[in-house]
C-alpha cells in the first residue's frame, strides 16, 4: 500500500487498429500524440505544468527511440518537461504508470502523464547475419572487380527471406519459445481444451460489441478518442472486433504455434495491433492546486517473476501478493481486468487460483483462492477482440478498470497482465 494517495485524474486512448499485414497509417508517436493532445486539452492545467511524461513502448522505431520525449514535445509540453521511455514488454504501459507513482511518492514529481504505445504493424523486416555481412563487404570493397565479385556471390536466399521482426520480438530468447507456445504449455498443464479457448474468445468479441454499442468504447464515452490520418480518414472504434464471432467460425482455424498437437489459434489469441493509452497521475498537492476531479486512485502495485515458459501465469503471481497484503479474496473485488494475451493464458490463471497444489507450491498459500466470478472479469471484453499493442495494454487495462468502476458505482478492482520473459504485473485501484 502506498504511503501517500496517487490519484488518476483522467485518461484516454486511441482506437486499437488491427494490423493488415502492412505498415499502418500511424507511427507510434502519431498515436501517442493524438490521444495525448485530446486528453491534455480538457485538463485544468497547461501541458507545460506537467512534471514529466513517461511512455512505455516495447518496439519503438529507430527514429523514435526515446519516444516519450518525442511525444511530449509534439503534444506541446514544452522543452522543460522531461519525457522518457520505459520498456517491460507487455507491461510497458503499466511500468510507465508505476514509474510515475514512484516519482510522486519520492516527491520528485506531482503531476505526471504516463501511458504506453506501440505500432506493431510497423515492426521491421530484418536481414539475417549472412546478408548483413554481405552488405558490410560491399561497403568495404575498393575496386570495381571486388564489387562485381561480391555481386556474383550475393546470397539471394537471404535477400528474399528477411527475418520478421515481430516474430523475433515475440520469441523468448532464454527458453526459445514463441509466446503462443507458452500458452500451449498452460493449456496442457491445466487441461484447457480448444472448445474452452474458443468459447472464451467468442465471449470477448461479444462483450466488446456490446460495449461499443452502449458507447463505453466509442468516442464520447470518456475513454476512446478518434484518430485522424494525414488524408483526413477517421478511425473511431477498435477495428479488430468481429460481430460474427462464433464457435463455428473459430473452429475452422488451424493451430498456429503447435501445428501438430496444439489448440492455440489466431482466433483465440490477441491480435497484432497499433494503439496508445495515457493516464494523468497526480499527488494530493496537485489535486488541490489545480482543483482536479480525480477518476480514482491507485492503491497498490506488484511485479512478479516466474518460469518464462509459463509466463501467462504472471497475473496470478503479481495479483496474489496484493490480495494477501489487503486481506482480500478474489471476489472481494468488484471487477478484474486480466489482459487477454491468449484465451488459454487467462483460463490458465483462473485454473491456477482454483488449484490447491499450485497455490500451495507456487504461491505459498495454505489453500486455493477459489473461483473468480465470471461476471467480474473483463466485462467489456479484452485483447482477443480489441488487440494487444504491447506497450499500450498495461495502461489500457488500468484506465478501463477505473472507467468500469465509475460507470457501475463500484469501488475496487485489480488490473493484471502477463509479461513475456516470465513476469507479471498488477495494480489495485479504487474509484472515487
């Protein structure tokens, strides 16, 4: 529990736009800038009065490496407001929030803009080492004869078979597994079937459709803000959601990560997506100084580590210590957000909490925590339908949880996320 109140004044995000197998219309800084400008324009303080801007990003482009500073300048925060970037894989946006919390608690900051972004559709295609060495040799060649000789030995196979950057980034370098393969591990460990995964995924799409139709996930609902590109095109809604999602449609998809024995498909996995999300964090002093009306407050946070091959269970390992510290059971909270990296991964977390042996051996508990009420979990859907722009998702689930609590006159909830590399993150929040 934090020593001083950490308030969330407001927040906003872009629509999450599904990759269409080509670079999307927005660079990551475009996404962050547009959402941030709208958010800052409705505040009672000037952007230049921020103490810092912190942006999580898992895959910044080479021309926006410190994308937090780029976005801060583009949003009009001025040259004197520090902008910086953090990276904790899938929880980069949550790490940005936690970094802001730490600086507020230490007294270094009072008013912080924190969030996350990624434009995964723009993940690069890379040359392999053999092709890179060929280019190096060509650059070092001094005579026409040397260059002709190198052209005669050009490795065409390497030239025409680039390394897919997103696949490289989604592969754990220690255990050598794609993230989807770690989800297969959880399905095997807890006996999660293909039918259960697909049913969970269909519900995610249905929930998002209902939330969009009700205005909760549409411009004007207080969370999603429209995007405009250079040609005047407008994006208003998360576009990966499928109104026609059904068990019949998902059943047609073949396993992607373990083609022979697996059950994890593109349909029961999160989508490759572009998007940004921001939150305004404030100390009690700033709330009073600017007469702010906070949405809620962040009460506690926790990070956890576990076997990278079981990384999807990260929410269990991060959220459970928070529950213990506050003397809470799973269903003592009003709502939960667990990021839907994979259906098998969320179902694995729910199974772990119900498993006596897992809770005793892995979490150090005397008994299993039990079953989480399905009506409290991801009530407006999740990343299977919305998409998972890796750097943004941790910020999105915290923002959406606070909006859900406010909308339903509820009090407390936990947002939690699994993180590639064998990590988990969680935050306990309260509405005001």
